[in-house]
């Protein structure tokens, strides 16, 4: 994978209304799926029928979304389009691919990751709002920490783009990057896992019903 950016690559990929539908399914909000960046630990009560007691209540979830950048993991089957796109990446790169839904509602928040590199290749589709992405060239001597201070990075980035709905970016592993939301933002990041598809992959069958 090479760093690249494509304008208007996949319009209407995933919209606020689809996210609204998902986030109101309370059993989907397990604390192992929902990452609240810079969040704390929380306690809450549950209705007697709750099968999973570790799901954020929606009112707490709303409060956390207002105060933190959050992402939802294990979402590669959240819609038919997301499932199809994850399958496309798996077929192309031959590695298992998840989808992480990122939400930032407050542009005052500094991204808790700051500039960092990842250990997996990533494709990101901007779904709503505008986010600036800077990507720098691959760094050598990667340490166990994936965070990097801006002073350590060269002045020139290889990509510096304002991502708008439908735009996509390819960020290879070990390439430092920094995301800065300029407006409320909803995006989906597809981390291409180190596990090859030959040892198992998500079932991409999409169940449909004829009317
Ligand atoms: Fe990243």
C-alpha cells in the first residue's frame, strides 16, 4: 500500500441517520466495542431483561460522545455497504479487515492519539463533516510506542488533505499521521489486520428478504 487520497471515492457511504439507528440499539453499545478516548470507568444500572450488563446506557453514551472522541470496533458488518467494502479490501490485500466507526462532535478536542503510526495498513472513508489528515513518510526504527511528537517529524508531509464526505485515504503501516476534525465528523477506518484471510475471515454473507 502507498499513501494516497481519492476525492469523492465513495459518496453516501454511511450517514448520520444510519449511525443514529445503530447507536440506539442499546445491546450494541458494549464497553468492549465502544472506545471512549480519554474516558474513565463508569457504573450504571440495567433493566432486568438486559442480556449484557456491560452496555453503555444511551444517555451516558450521548454525554460521552459530547465530551470525547469515540470509536466503535467490530463494525465491519454494520451496513451492507460497509460489509461489501471490507470484503473488497480483504479480497485485495488477503488479510482480515475490520471497520472502526469514529465520531468527533467537539472540534475543541485534541485528538488523543496525536500524531502516531499504526501497525496495520488503514483505509479511511470520510462519511460526514471535514477532517484534515496529514500523513508523513514511513519512519524507520519503529519503537513500541506508536505516538510521535510533531517536532520529530519532517516539515513536509506526503499528504495534507481536507477530507470531505465521500473522500478516502490510504495510510500504510508505520506512516505517521494526524487527524484534526474541522467540523463534527463521522468516518470509518478499515484496519487491515495482520491475520491472513486463509486462517479465517468474517462471514460476508448479507441476509436479504424479498418484499
Ligand atoms: Fe491511526
